[in-house]
């Protein structure tokens, strides 16, 4: 079946709309930097946006749908063929020095060395692997010269990493002649970029790459997985989402073992233990990979007198899992197997198991099941018949509940995020929550249109501007760290004559 072609443009207006004029300078600067470094202009440009997740946090890797939108901040990539290696430069050379990798697609990404070039390398490997899996002949491997520039603040929870991986993949598919309509649909590209990004050492889900590839101007998306599908969710009139960076830097890859990957392991253990306690045979329980996979088992057990209700998974968690921590020994006894046997071949999980022996299963599972239910509830409010005010109030409540769950059950908030959320709520936000992986990065607040200016002013003066005085932010990047966000378009290929 033919897929949707990647959107391909020869002008900036059709990608960026009214923002095109402001963006043009970035493309010109990238082209010049490329020429100065490699003696030729890029053959092709690609761009992919960051995202803000409106609701549905830490549930994509458990199989549940999420509700993000692409934002205007993006990564742009210019590529030309040349040399024998992969040479990657950044327009901001003072911040990100040149990196050189071999052009061998089978090399491993050195997760011990965290650097932004790893994300390009992950995309490079992903493109070749996908081509091989589809039985396509391997293209000639020549060297590539790559220049990158991005405006998505790093470590901010706005998916700067997915923006690099997706922009790079789009450019690379073009360079190697892979056809988006035949060889891989946009959904498939988002799936392989999500897999590829895991080379960098984070066992993340597929939300960031899906919305970076499939985002659309003016519309948020309910993204479902396996396979990736995106459904339009029109946001209510009169509502604006404001993003504010707490500036607590949360680098997912560097902190993965103690944060993100630990949560992924905890969810897997929660699913397996819950399956065992629901009466599954031990072998079958150990094979359960996500909390979503348990739904039929829960439904079977809770049918009859208790009835199978939407709240059944949560009821099972409260009834069968105890609060607090489970020791490794306790989990091993329930599952009748060493923990390591559940995670064979998973290097990220091995690091987690080597570092941690106690796991919170009740709270993590309770977050996942309750957050998973908030996503369709959010969509239903948007598509429903209430007045704009009623819709905004209902969405705000769902966002606040999500924040409380992330903070108390999933423990992925932090003091700076809580502070920005509290400030937002005290100054007109109808709802406010962390967005992305958390432990730092950005908040997203739902604000009525007429209150946006005042809201931005207060948060800027009381939270963001003092960070300039502390030297943690500059006047030039201020507007990338607090802004009212409209849903923006997804990844694109640009054939530009600059
Ligand atoms: C990161 C991951 C996503 C998702 C979020 C949390 O952004 O890359 O896959 O899990 O965290 O919702």
C-alpha cells in the first residue's frame, strides 16, 4: 500500500507559514556555514520539529496513546556527499564542535560518550537497517558532510533529540534514494527513528518521533502505536498552550539509568507481577511486556459480579499490588525467575538492574493506567459539544490531575517544575503540568487567549528573566524558553536554492 509522501517544498512559506521570513536567516546561515566548512552548498535540507505533549506522559512505552502537538522550534539539517567519513558540524560551532564518525552503518553508537552527533548516527543506522529489513539493495556508502542547526532547547523536554533524528532520517532517505511512498510510510519512518534513537541509550517510546514526523499546522494529534497512527484533535477556540522552561536541565540520555530507563523497568515488572497475581501461569506472566497487554486478563478476571469497567485495571492495581517498594527478591519469588531473565539482550535494563534492587510497582502502574484514561478523556472534551469555557475548564482539570500523578505516583517532576506549575496556576493558568519526560525541562499551561499576554509577562518577570541575571539564559534565547505555542507542521524535505 502506498504511503503518504514526505512533504517536500521548494520554499519556506509552505512549511513555516507566516514564520518563514524569520526562519530564512537560519537556512542562509546554515548554507554558508556548510560552504565554508565543506566547500560546497548542501544538496538538500530537511527539518523536523520539537513537540509539546499536552497529556499522556510516560505511557507511550506501555502501549497507550498520547496527545502531543508539533511546535515551531525545530532542527534543520543540510547534507552533501563528500569525503570518506560522516562529518557533522553545527552552525553554533562554539557550542558544538565538529564530530567525525566512520561511514560504516554497522558501527555501534558509543553510549558512554554522550554527544549530539550520536543522534545523527542513530538515524544513519536506522535508515540502513530499515532498507536492509525491506530487502532493498544497500546503496553506495560514501562519506557525508552534514551541517545542523536547531532551536529546540536541549534538555528541555521538547524533544530536541527526536528533532535531530527525524530531520537526519528525512535527509538521509532522500540522499540514498529511499521512496517515502513505497519503502516506508511516514508512520514507519517514525517507528524506525524511535527504534534508532534507542541506540543512544534511552528505552523511550515512540511519541516524540511520531509527532515530529506527523505533526500538522493548527492541529494537535492523538497518536496511537503499533502501528503508529495519528488522529486530528482540534483544540477549543479561545485556548492557548503556553510553554515555560523551568531551566532545570534534564538530559534523558545522561540520566537514563536512574530515571527514564528505571521507570521503563518498573513498568515491565509491574505488568509481569500483576499478571502473576491475576492468576496467569508464571511463564506467561514473565512474557507480558506492557501494562496495556494486561487489559484482556484484567477484563476476564473482573467480568461477572464486579463487571468489566474502564476503571478495572486501576482497581486491579489497588487490590493486588502493595504500595511502597518491592525488593528484587520479592519480585523474583512472585515470578519464579531471576529478574535478569526478563530483560535478556537489553543493555539499558541491565544497567538499571545493576544499580537498583528496589522498585515501586503500585505507584508506577497506578500512574500509567490513570494517565492512559486521561488521553481519550481529553480528546473527547475537544471533540464534544460543550461551550468553549466548559471545554477549557475540563481540559485544565485533566492537565492538573496529570501533573499530580506525574509528581506523586511517577515521581518525574522536580522542585523547579512544581514551582513553575504553582506560579502558572496562581496567575491565570486553567491547567498546568510538566511536559515530556520530566525531572526538569518545560511546563505546558492552558491559558485563555485574553489572559495570555499578562500570563507571559508574569512568568517571564518572576521566573524566566531572573535566570538571565544568573547567567543561565540569554536575552536572545528567552523567547525559545517561554512562548505561546500553536500546533506546527511536521518534518519536511526542502529543496532550496539559497
Ligand atoms: C520522552 C520519551 C517519550 C515519552 C516521554 C514521556 O520524551 O522520548 O517516548 O515516553 O518522555 O511521556
